[in-house]
């Protein structure tokens, strides 16, 4: 038998990929993890396609099973793939965030839905399929992190990706921000720190990216893991929350163990917006101090912002580039508030009749798919693109790069490349 695995990507998302994509695109672990879960000798051949950089050819080969993983914005594309492969006799299986949020909808387009983590469900499905009795739905949320397999990274393309491996120690998050779908998918349960350190050793790399939603969320665990990786002499980056900037012990140990960059979801410079989104750290007036504190330890900060909260005004959003300048960030990213199915934000907007479309292909974080409180959706789209353009003027790109704590060493070229990559994403030129 032959198996095909696809990480589905929305075509309009791929439109933002260009010659600088490899400076911004991290290697995905999705297919690598799923591949590692397939029982040995179950298939004579397994092919994998990451649509970020590869294309699906329905007639290249005949497959017995086609497994597709996708997020909401890629679901319509995935449904098209399912229809085409079913015409050709394949058994189709869908999983990922959208399949977890809306399993009944997804089930209309495929033969089996895997809802939630794959570690138990995928092997169970494969065995059931081989026995001739696959189920329509698999839900196994109680997965022991100690049993997570090592991702089969060697089976996945690195085309148009940063040549820096990624790893996950704790893929859950204790925070419950209203717009985030993370809690719907994963529990916050870390892998044994020793196993994570052993996996890192096996990567034979000098640089690493942690995909944990909040690396420092479990403080004791983070300290244990950093002590283990300190002797490995690697450089690494991770996601964090703003309160990291007030914990000197964590910042010091992070730097000593190789941390040189953190991505923080600052989200808004309006404290009321932060409180409305249930952000645990909601004092935006302290952001400059947070960033300054982190910089003191030689760690760069990538700040992410979301436009379209109910307390956002046009004037505040238009002033974002200037206000971001004053924070001293090394890199910044922007997105439009997107109420993904399965989140409290979606439920709130659905109940109040503010969802404008369920054309999931528009749920890319680049379009307003709901009715904002203080402006039209068209105006929010326009402001979003203006903010990207202004924030990535050459003057701002160079200022961020050469005032960074990285400016005195070779890392500055990585930071410059990332800033240039964001500048040429072309988001400011895209239209709805």
C-alpha cells in the first residue's frame, strides 16, 4: 500500500512567499511528527508534500490513503484535495486545528477525521484501516508527553525554509487568550527535560528554534531544561510572554544557556484591548520597560500586534508604527484579529452576528472577516496594510537592526535579513 501525507497551504498565503521567504519560514514539524507515528512496514511507500514549497499532483501516483493536515484558512483547499483523491480511489483522512474545531464539517469531505493530537489517533487509525474497520472520528486528547516520538525531520523537505531546526518541549499554554485556538488543541504538559536535551544533541546544530507557545510558562521546567542545554553551547530563540521581562533569574539563565531572541505577543498598545482579550499581562504602558530589560541581557525581541480589537480606534492603529518605534523592538509583526472556529472570540462574534463570512480561505489574518466595533472591515484592512508599509520603511528597518543588542556581533545579519524579509512580504500591496 501507498500513503501520501499533505500539509495543506492556502494558495493566497503562498502569494506572500517570495525570494526572501527562506529568511522567515521556519521548518514545520507537522509532517515530520505524523511520519514518525506511522507503524513500520505498514506501507511500501510514504510520500510527503508541504504545500508551502511543493505542489500536489493528483495523477503522479495512485495512493491507498491520503492524510491531510490543515488550519482553517487552508480548509477549502484541503476539501478540494479530498474530492480529487477520492475520485481516484484513495481513502482520505483529515486532521489539524480546523478538524479539531469543526469535525462535523470536515467529516462531510473526507472518510476519517482525527480531532486533536495525533500521537494516539494516527497509529490507532492505521491499525483499524489495516484490519478493515476504520472509524469516522478519532479523538484522543490524553497523550503522555513522555511518549512523543522524535520527529522524522529527514523525511521532510527543507525547501524555502530557514536552515535552523525546530523542536517543541511543551506545546501547550496555560494562558487562555480569547482569540487563540492553542488551548483547543493541546494541553500544557511538558516533555521530560532530559528527552528534549537528548533530541537537541542528536540534531548536531549550533542554532535552534523552540516552537513552545510560551517557553517560560512553566518556570521550574524552563529552568531545568535551560540548565540541561547550557553545556550544549547552542544559540536558540523561543516564544515568551511579556512578564518574562521582569524575571531577572530567567533572563540571565536564558542568555547563559544560549537564548538570543524571543517572540512576544504584545498584541496591542491599548490596555483595554488586552484586558478584553483576556491577556494575563495587560499593562501596555510597561512594554518599553519590558523590552529594555530583556535587551540588557543581550536578547532581541520580536513583538507581534493584532489589529481590530473592540477598543481599537482608527487613530490608535494608524499611530502604531511611531509607537512601536518608541518600544525599541528588533522586529515587529502585525495581523488582523481573526476569530477562528473553536475560540471564545469566534463564539462571541457568532452570537452577536458580527461574523461576515465563513469563506474559510479568508481567515488568513490578513483580512477582516468580522464587523469591527469602531470602523468598517474595509477600513481595518486598509489600515492594516498601511501599518505594515510604514513599519517597514527602509529607515525603520535599518534603525531597528542597528540599535539592536545584536548590532555588535554577526547575528545582526540574521536580524537584517528578517527585517528585509518582512519588508518584501508585499502585504501592503494585497487586496481583499
